C-alpha cells in the first residue's frame, strides 16, 4: 500500500504542487525595533510588578514572625514558579522576535509568530470583512500600531498584526481595499 | 407587500410581555427571593415589587412593540427598534445567511409564527420578529432569501399536510426511526441529572416515602420488605429506563414529522435546503445551499448500531466554532448512507473533483498521545503505590499504560482525512466519531502550527478556518502540511464565485 502521508503525484495529475505559489517564509518583513522596545518594556514591568507581588508578602511575613519567617517551601515554590515563568517568557520573547514577521502578497496577507509554537496564518484579501488600525498610548509614544483584519464568522480566523509602523498599516489597508474585489 | 414600514401581528405584544417578564425575572430574582424571606411583616414590599415589575414589563413590551417596525427597500431589510436606545438596522439581503420560522403552542393557537434572521455579524440570531401570520412569514422569508416568489409560498395547511408535495425530499423520519433517534441520545447526562436530583432532594423524598409508608397496610409492608433487596437492585435500571423514556419523548416532540427537502432551481445560487419539524414547537428552517460553510457528521456507539449519523449544517455565523456555539443551527438526525451521499452532492457538488488522497497523522502522533495520556494517569498509579504498596502501584501503572496505549492507537486509527484538492473531509474520534467537511474555496484563513519538538520531528498541524467552524488536520508531515497549505491557499485565491 502506498504511504498515505505523502501526496501521490499520479493520483493528482491535474495539480502541479511544485508550481503553486508558496508562502516564502524567508521573505517575511520583520517588525520594527520600536515594537521590540515596547515588548521589552512590558516584559520588564511585568518582571518588576510580579516580583514585588510575591517578594513583598514574604518579606512582610518575615518581619512579622521574626527570625523564623515563612516556611522555606513557600519561598522555593513561589520563587521557582516565578523564575520558571519569567525565564520561559524571556526566552520566548528573545527567540520569538526574529520569528515575527508579515508578508503581503497580491491576494493575501501572511503573519508568522511564536518561537516554541510557531503559527503561520494566511488570510485572503477577498475574505476580509473589515479592518481596524489600533494605536494605544505605548504605540503613540514609540510610533507603532496594530492592524486587525476581521473575517466573516468568529472561528478564530481574525488576524492581528501588531507593531506595524502606522504608514505601513495604512498602505496595507489601501492595498486591501484595492484588492477586495479580486 | 413589506415595502412600507409595518409592525408585527398584535399577538406579538403578548409574546413580548412574556419575553420581557422572563428577562425581568431572570435579572431580578434574587430581589424577589430576598423580599419573600423578609417574612409577613414586610410582605407588602414584596407585593409592591411584583406590582412595579408587572407595570414595567407591560410598559416595556408596549413601547417595544410600538417602536419595532420593518420593511424591505432597495434590497435591504430596514428595522427600527429600541425604547431608550433607538436602533435603525439595515441588513443587505445578500448578507442574510439563514431564516428560520418557528411556531410555539401559543403562536399556533393564533396562527402566527416567529421569524429569526441570521447574518454573520452577531453571536446569536441577528433579528427576531415575534409574531407574523404564517403565510406572511413565509413570504417574507422568500423575499429575504430571494429564492421563492410570493405566489409560490405554500399555505399553512399545505405545510402541515405536506407528505408528497415537497420537491426533492432528502430525509423523512418515520416513527420507528424517530424512536431510534430517541434511543440513541446521550442518556448519561440525563442519568447524571436524575441521580443529582435524587441526592439534592433526598431529604424531602425520604419524608414523602415515610409518610406513604405509614399508610400502607401491614400485609403489603411485609411483602415490600421481602422484596426490598430486589427494589434496591432494580432502582438503577428504573432510573436508566426513565432517562431513556425522557430522551425518547423529547426527541419525538422535537423531531416530529421531520422532513428535509431541497428547493430546486436552475440558478444554483437560489437552491436552498428546507427543514420542518416539531410537535409542540414547529420549526421551518431554510438555508441557501451556496451559503453552507461547514458540515459535520457525528455518531456515537449506539448510533453506529442503528447505522446512522447526526448531520450538522452551518452557514456563516459570528458564533462560529461548531455545533455548540451561536447562530441558527440546522441539525438533521438519522442520516444514513443514502442521504449522506445526497447531502454531499448537494453541498459539495464537485466532490470528489479528482481522485481522493488520504492523509493520516504521522506515527509520532500515536507515541506523543500515548506519552501525554500516561503522564495524565500516572498520578493515579502513584497514589495507588503510596496507599497500597509498590506492587499495587506497578499494577496500576501497567494498567494505565496499556489502557492509554489502546486508547491512543484507537485515536490514531480513527484520525484521517481525504482531499480531492478542493475539499477536505476530516475524520476524528473513536467512541464519538466525527467527520467535518469543508470546501477550500470558502476558507477564511489557513493556519500552520508547529512547536519546536514537532519541527525536529518533521510534523505540523493545519487548521482550516471557515466562517462557521474549523477543520483540523493534526500531525501531518511538515512537507505535506506545507503542500496542502499552498494548495488550499491557491484554491481560495483563485475562486471568484459567491461564497457567503
């Protein structure tokens, strides 16, 4: 029996798979450095806030109960969990940054993200119902915005491309409007 | 007809009062409970609260009824509604995905029915008209879906007695099949519900039984005491039997006289699937065939014994996500081989466009699933080892490993897909089997997912998002996943016809 995991070329004679337009992941446009700064800022803030959130009660307990202090297991558990989460998050941010990128083709837009779990989502222009450019206070400060592309229904097919320069987002939107009838 | 703004049938007011009262009670019941437990001294507050609630309900319903008007103009349905916040909704007719007509007992008494309109823009049905004369509702539905002309609308009598007049009848449930549908429902939830109810009300039940016991003559008491072990043994059987009876009764009431037929038209864009069913609450549903986005056949072990599936057909809906979420739903029970082929032909006319290619998850999927399941069950073995000693722990671990291995193998064998290069049909499950079918030309997005370990092992998942659900191809080899992604992407980008 043929290996079912491989497409048999003789079973599909009319489609030349090799000639299909490919998603060239090497050609992805990276996101601007301003967005990387924002992500580092969010990570740093979370690091400090969550760190204080678990260290402060333990220190308070230490002061209340004198030398005995809170049990060592509490320190180890909380500290271990916090360190683990922060290391993994930091690793994901550091390694995941080069993975982030978008590709605008003639008929669709592709966005790739994630280091541990990489996701590549392609949304055809003809399926986009409406789009939204969103810019928060951090985005205004550092000069980036998010482009949200909404498709019909809500089965998770909406695409959010964060960290785009506003000019690029507007250009993509214009291209989208021009190509919607294609 | 419908060109000038018009209100609902006057009975709509009555239904609105009921609807408003229901929503008022739902949002304020804790207040009523609190008032009730205030005791006799404060009973007048309770009466006041009820009176104010009634007046508010009545006024709200009257204002809602007076403000709600609708009419058709320039291929759009215009609706004005709202009391405090006034809404003016314009729905382009080509954006309407499904229109369902429903008639409950009260509505049947006055020969009116409700109309629900679904677009892809809201989580539930976009718009509900509570009361319209039956013929008007069907005429409006015909205009909304642009599929049937006013003069061709069947009268209510013809609808009720329609045994042979429907064109292209695909499914008709006879009484034995209806009973089989009832017998193949999920009884476990009902048994759980019955046991939960018994546990909750055991105090009251015990009192009632004690009281009845006092009234039973002594001779019968002796007989009953003698038979008590038998009663104890039989009680689970009785609970199960009652649960099955409830399932059968609810199925019969829901699917009574179920008929599914196709409105034939030379123009493929005007072909529509119709469904009528219901004994107490009559439903008449209509979905244009070209608007169908996602189709799922599912069965359980019992349904497989009867040789039929349940078919779920979904048009674009903001609820998305399959059978349990949002929008108007078209569900057809007892679909066996013949109708399945017929539905495939209706909703996917070009399937199979070419020879089918089978796609199966890589063997890695089996090992990974087994490993994950063993990890999940290992704490049980550990607990057994701690409580009963290490031999018991080892036996439990062995049992868990064997069971999860069997389970993973069954899952792996039951997961596969076929594609003809334009459609994909995904099979999943072991005890509960599902088959999801989508047309790639109607896709909304294509998602390729792979974690670091999977990247090393050369496997990836593909998710096809439609406007009403997803089809997932798990654990494909990376090269096949990329080929399929590019093929699906090419199909959707080269498609220029109507898709929603």
